[in-house]
């Protein structure tokens, strides 16, 4: 009788240890399959467009590059192939790297344009290079997706594809 109880107890204890070990090893395996947090954040950057104020440039890092997002002024003209609408407001996005030789242009809030200090390059608020200045083309648009008021950099959504279509036409 005593022996039976002891065997039952040992059996349950060993079973418990085995179950804990199995859960721990499954957890360890899952952790090794999952991408590192740094990889996830390097691939996608998400932020809320509703936090932006008109005419004030917001810069985030995406895959090691500076990306600007600008909610354009209410009286600004829509630049086809560069601007998109969310909730009735115009936004524009681009990789803030000069297409001349790769410097980082700064944004002048008063004039709503970018100026590159390296060789005098200029871009308008939508990232389009100004004629007569060194940059040969507009700043690049990163792939992005709009999900409600959230922008996800790194995914190709319909707004991004629509901008590309205008560029091709
Ligand atoms: S790198 Fe910007 S103008 Fe030359």
C-alpha cells in the first residue's frame, strides 16, 4: 500500500518534470524560429498619420534610412505621383536622401521645401527635384501601405502602387 502510493507519487513527479521540460524546449524552439525583434523592426516601420501636423516634417528610420512623412498644408496642390490622400488630407513620403550624391537634405518649414547643403540641391515639399539644381530626379518613395490612419513602411499597398502607376504613365 505504502509502496503503491510512493510509486504513484514518483510517477506524477516525473511526468510533471517531463511536461515542464517539453514546454520549455518548445518555447526555446519557437524563439529560435522567430525573427529577432531587430529584424522585424528593420523590415517594417509603423506609425500613425493622425499624429502629424500640417506642414511639419516627421522623420522615421526605415531599414537604416531616414524617411520623411509630411502632411501637406491645407492649401497645397496635390502633386500626382507623389502625394496621396488619407481622410481628406494630403500626405507625401520619401527617402530623405539627395539623389545627387547622397547627402541628407534638410526641410525648411517656412518655405516648405528641402535644401541639400552639399551642392545646393533643392526639392519641393513633395520631394520633386527643382530644375537647375544638381539632383537628377525626385527623392525615392519607399514601399508603404495605409491601414486606416496607420502607415506601414516596407509593405506595398494600393496607395504606393497608384503612385508608381502615375510615374510609369
Ligand atoms: S548631394 Fe545633394 S546636391 Fe549634391
